[in-house]
C-alpha cells in the first residue's frame, strides 16, 4: 500500500505560484542581456520570454515536495512473536479411529476425519501460541515440533492417515514425548491436549507414570475421549444397537487430567468436540494483545532522482541556448 509519512507538506505545492503573483514586477529571472557592441534595439530577454515553457520548473518543484513528504510502500501486517503457550496436540491414530460413528455436515464419517476437521479450526484460532503435533498408535512420534506456523501444523494433521504408526494405543508414550519436547522449549504455559478413543495397550511407559512426570514439569493435560455411545450395525438377524466406545477408558483419562490440574472431556459427536475446543480456549486463552508491524520501504529517492535528472537536462539546455546566442551576436554586430 502506497502512503505518505508527512502528507501535510503537500501544502507547499502552490508556493511558487503564490510567490510569482506577489512578485509580478519581477517576472524576469535573467532581466535584459546587453551584448558588447549591440544597441538598445537588440536587447534580448532570456527567461522572461512568453514562449518559454515553465512546466519543467513546476514538475521539478512538485517532485521535490513529494520527496520531502516521504512516500512509503507499506507491506502487509506481520505478527510479532508473543509469549503465549506451548501447546502440544497428541492425536490417536490407532485402528479404531476408522469407526464410522460420527456425523459431519449431515454425512457419516469416521472418527479421525471428524477430528481433523474440528481440530484444524481450533489450530487456526490459537494465534500467538506455539503448537506441536504428536501422532501415536503402537508408539508415539513427533510429527511437528513446537512452532508458531499454525498452517504447517494443520497441514501435517490433514496429511496423517490411520495406521501410519500402527494399530494399538500408546497413551503413556504420547504424554512422555510431549513432556520431553516441552523440556527443550523456553519456560511458558505448557499444555497437552490428548485425544483418543481407546485405552493404553502399548508403549514402554504407563500413562500414570507419564502423567506424574508431566505434573512435576508443570504440564497441564486436557484429555478428550472420542466416540459415539450408540451405533447401529447390520447383522444376519437385522439391525442391532451397539456401543462403539466400549474400549474407551474414561476413568484413566479422567485420572490423567486430574494429576496435572487439567480436565477430561467427552466428545460423542462433532458438535461436542467443537464445544470442547471452545471450552479449552476459555481455560487457556490466547494473548489478546498480539503485536504486529507493517514493513516499510522508503520511496523518496525516486522523485528526488527524477527531479535531479530534469534539473540537469534544463541546465544543459540553457547552456546550449546561451552558447547559440553568443555565436549569433558577433555575426549580427559585424
């Protein structure tokens, strides 16, 4: 975006016109030039000729005033890093996340598709925070380290696939890995959001042991249990209603959250999951005083350079005119 730092200086633009009108009696710049040996009848006027164009002078003055007004090119706003939260997202990629018991925009989808959609919107809202992504199944893996690049974290989540890291559920390893990554970051509010639809059945550390370590390191854990409570499926004898979340260990997830001064949430559908993330936004609010700046580029040297070029051309033109007169008058005098 183009702007002027000191636009009020543009009031100087009509100054030459005002000065010229107030000095009507002194309209000639060079006056009359008398050449030796030339009579009064051969007196010439240089700069005061009515046919002499004045637009170059006006153009130079306009360019100089524009340069003094400091033209600037202002770029798009860039957010400055702020001291927010280190927020790690741990997402279950076990085989049970493929169960299609969720409804999204009127369509039945699997659990992971619903999680990807709602969590991506949550990531977008966390301005000022550093976000990281852990995917876990048989083991836990760091997919994205703590960063303020929210788009990259959301992209990594979108590209993840069920079965990418196994079929089982290593909740303890996911917590331990998050704590380890927090230790490498600067001191801040450390939050882990762990989302799963099952219970711990893999890994080299138990969830309780990992939660104890997290509590000592100042990590708050919010656990989310995903899965519908009722689902219809076809059998040889017709339809039957089953509970697709039988493997979800809510007692364990509640205990993990309590150990770290966090909370356990239950997400039976996409609306409840969205409400959970909104509740976490309230419990762990982002920095409302996000600072930003707009990069600026000085442009004054462009009009200044053009004004200088025109001035040089005018000087050369004037010098050529004087030389032409000097060469003509001796011939006239003879």
